[in-house]
């Protein structure tokens, strides 16, 4: 996230705010955004289920550590090496969890936004 690129993105966003969209176009954009949000939430739920239900990671630990690490595969490695009761189970399910993190990374790349930015945009338009 290059500061120069962020500045350009912010300037472009400000320019787009000046555009008047027809209600039909606006609704289509919002529907598209909501579709991506649904997909992100579903994949996050699957990751949480694997970590908490299948591996025994405390839900509190998951919720404290996973946000902002949705696509960071080092997050999983840290917990596997953490020496906790659930570490071995996480190692066993590493391919499943990593595949889902890669799915989230593909969404980030397709939209040119981080998962956090996608969620923030959704909060702003809701």
C-alpha cells in the first residue's frame, strides 16, 4: 500500500463522488458489493468453523487474532507454532484454511481492495 497510490486512489474516489449515478446504476453497484460481502462473510465463517469447532481454538482467541489477518497465511503459521492444545489440529487442517484464505486474497485482487476496505465501504453505504 504505497502512500502515493493511496493518495491517487483517494483523489479518484473524491472525483467519483461528484458523479451522479442513476438509481438503477447505484442499485446494481450496491448489489454487486453485497454479493462480495456475502461471499467474504461465508468464507470467514468457514475459517472460523474450522479453527474453533474442528481444531478447538477458543472463539475469543480467533476473534482477537483473525481480523486484519484474513489473507495473511503467516497468521495460521503463528498459531501452529504457538504450542497450544489446538496447534496440531490447525496444522492438520492447514491446507483447508489456507485455501479459504487464498479465496479471500483472490477477492482482494479482483476488487483491488483489502478485505478491511471492502467491509468499510459496506458499512458506509449501509
